[in-house]
C-alpha cells in the first residue's frame, strides 16, 4: 500500500530559527510527493511538489523540501520561521498506479513562537 | 482564496436527516475531488470526477453517500440518514491536467 507518514504531531520553533517538518513515504516506485498547508477554518493550500529532477524543491512562502530516496523522506524546511507560518502541514503522495488518488499524512501542527 | 467555493461552510443536523453540500470548482478545472477530514487526521479520498463522470469511489463512501457533477461544473455531495460518525469536514478540490489540487474551505458537518 502507498502511504505517507508524519511522525510528529507538533513541532515548536522560535521565530527566526530554521524549521523542519518531517515526512516519510512508502511507495513501490518513483513517488509524486506534495506538501500542503492548512490555516484554521480554511482549506488546504498547495506549497510545493516533487515529481522528478532536483532533490531540493522550492515552493511558496520561502518553503523548500528535500527528497531523499535512500531515506524515503520528503522533509519540509524553511531557513527562518515566521509566526505567520503557524499552521497545520500535510504531506501527500499520489498513487503511482492510479493517478486520480492521493494519500495524505495525518498532519503536523507547527507552532512558531515570537 | 483558491477560487474553489463550498456551501454551506457549517451544517448542524440531527441524526437521521439528509444533508447536501455543494462545491463550485475553478471554472476551467475538469477534475473534482471530494475528501473527508476528521479531527487530527489528513484528508481521506472519497470520490473523483472527470468532467461529469464519476470515475472513482472510495469504499469509505457507503450507500448513504452520493455525489453528482451535472454538466461537469459544480458538484454536490449528499449524505442520507446521517449518523454521528459522519461528523467531519468535507473538502472539495479541483484541478486540471496537472496534479496540484486547489481546495475549497470545506463544509463542517456536525451530526447531533
């Protein structure tokens, strides 16, 4: 079965410090991976995706993610966190056998303290 | 605002009642998804439309659930004989030939 896992329910970081939100995947081929962010009472917003090519993917709002095939990971990173980055972050993978289906992780709540 | 709208934003109903939610995708998007999200979980796939055709249905979608997308534009999701376990956020997303989904704000259903 294809899936993603987000091992941390919550990540706390001080404003200005680098942040990392972890995601690992389980896919029996080349994965299509995504990160989305969800603010309270809002739908999910696309941040970035990895399809192929460079392992470091740059996305919206200064976020980037590193694809690591050997560790089956796709961690989300930002060099300097902002209080406004506080939100719920979801990692997702596209089904490689059925491109119409996507599987989301359980989410990681990011708290950035001033 | 992603351009995808959902109505209503909140719905409170009593167990056993029927409810219907509407999603208006981005106009040029031919693909539309419905997801269910419960507290502390990520979105779970429910169903998928390409234009007006419903091409995928999750086994999560019991026979009490039905979705339509007439004319390939807006979509509706109906839940009949609601149960307390149906309480969740119902999310709609649309996309075109790419794989980036644009999500609506969701409809939060509370079944009393």
